[in-house]
């Protein structure tokens, strides 16, 4: 057997490899610098430079001095505009929102502070602040070393949602708009525009006895949280007789318990566009779901919230409202209220109270199908959002209570009808 010959590395080969590495690094740096330069050139500048070259060539080949002069004038204008890019834009930028969570319609304001922490002055520049789908522009005058400039701005909050504010871009450019150099500063800030909610008391929709639940004030002859010993009464369960106390006192004594209650509270909010007659109905449904969820959280219940496609964080009131701020209409393929009920039953089979929220376009047969898919034994409440309803209405579909509300303020009254 013969051993395969191994390639021999020579000093010349090593030097060639080293030069190739150096060339690759220099080429990458040059490409990066070229990209930065070209990113500052606006389309109008490319057109003017092309015209200057074309006029120069035409003037030289045809002997027309007018085209040559025009080419020179355009070239001088382009060069002068490019000089406006020279200068520092090293601002120290601070973006501050007075509040990062507001309710629809509340005033939301912020402040943008730019400071020159350097030793040289910064020439006038333009600052662009994206706010959601729009943007604001501020003209910043020359800042001497140590100077600051503050700009106040208001954020529109007429619609529920999560508004991304920033990142701030410092723009340097020329008066003709041929060149523009932008530097991003600071990180964007999210402004949560929460849905409107209504607070109400005394509307607990039901409990289950639970080993891990919280003790209640009600006493019971049968539960898991021991409270005291009582004298036996006819009808008491003999399994709860405390035989040691019975032997010591000569009287039959039985254990008394505190009821331990907990409710797995599940809210299914349909975000299907086909379930709602108008956009206002959808917003009313979101607000109703948030109001009922906050009430359940104040009752120390475990709250889970589902929409088509995902589960929303709802461990605290802040998480619940933040999640609802970002809810948008779902795609048709994700189905409506019936499909959502099936997902709730599959993922939360031990739910004790289920509240389904939908719009007025949902037919009674679809509601009956949705309720039939929910976990067996769960108490079911359906809230139908219909802004045309002048007063809350209550009806029954199977074992479920179905209430129709026309305004957010009708939700407490509707729940009173259910619990009456």
C-alpha cells in the first residue's frame, strides 16, 4: 500500500494566502463604506449626476458649449449640496414618555431631548421621530458644546393598539434634497393604548371547590380546610366524626370546614371579522372581555384568555390589558366562535367558568354549537356585542346564558340579569 502524498506548504503559498486575506478584508471595508455613501444619495441626485455626465459627453462630442456649461453648473450644484453632509450629528438623545400605558382617548405626551456632550458645536439638523404609522419632524438649531434642545410632542390615542414611538433619526441634508444622511439614536418605546373598561363589584360568576383554592368566609360540613369541631347533628357525614374528641367528651363531635374556592375562569374572545357587524362592535367586545377579566382577577381567580390562533397573557390586570391592546382581527381561515370554543375545550378541559365574547352576526345555531363544544360541567356565559342594542337582553341557548350589550356601561347590568 502506498501513502497518499500530502500537499506541501511553501513560504510563497503562505504569503499569497495572507495577501488574499488582506485583500478580502479591505474589499469588505470598502464595500461597507461605499454602501454608506450611496445610502446618503437621494434619487434626484442620481438623476442630476446622470444629466451632468450626459450633457458633458454631448457637449464634447457635438461641440455644443451650452451643454458643457450646463454639465458644469449641475456638477457644481451637486458638489455644493454634498458639502452639507459634512459635520457631526453626535447628539445624546433621550426619548421619554410621560406614561407608557393610557386608555383610549386619554392624553399621551412625550419629550425628546437632544444634548451636545462634545467639545465642538453641532450644525443645524433635522430630527425624525416615527410614531406608529406616521412620523414627526423637528428642526434643531445649532447646538454649542453643553447645550440641550427639548421638543414636546403629543401622541394620538383615538384607537386602541400598541404604538411604537421611535427610534429617533438625526438627519443631515441639503436644501435641494439631493443628499440625506440619517443616524438612528435611542431605542423605540412602546405605548400601550388600552381598551376602555368598566369597574363593577359583586358579580362573581361562580366557583368550584378546589384543594388548592383560597379559604372563604362560608363554613361547610364537607370540604378540605379544617375549621373547628361541632356537636354531631342528624344528617352529618359519619366519615367526619372526630373519634378522639368523642371519646374524651362523651359526645359525638364532627369536623367543621371552611370552604376552599377557586374558579378557573376562561375568556374566549372572537376576533373574527365575520362575527361582528361593525368595527365598533369589535371594540365593544374587546372592552367587555377586559372588564370581565379584571373583575375575575380581583376575585383572585385564575384567568386565561384565548383568541383565534393564540393564548393571551392574562396573569395580572396589566398583562391582560396589554394583551388586549394588541388584539387585531384574525384571518378567515382561523374560523369563528365555534372553532374558538373547540380550542378552549381542547386546551383547557378543566375550566369551571367560560365566557365567550362575539358579535351580533353570529347565528344562534353557531352559538349552540360553540356552547356544546365547551368542557362538560363548566358554567357558560356568552356576551354578544351589538352597539345597536339600547338595553341589555338575556336569553338561554341550551345551558348557556346569552346576554347582548349595546354599550360598555351595560355589562354590569347584564351580569346582574344572569346572576338574578
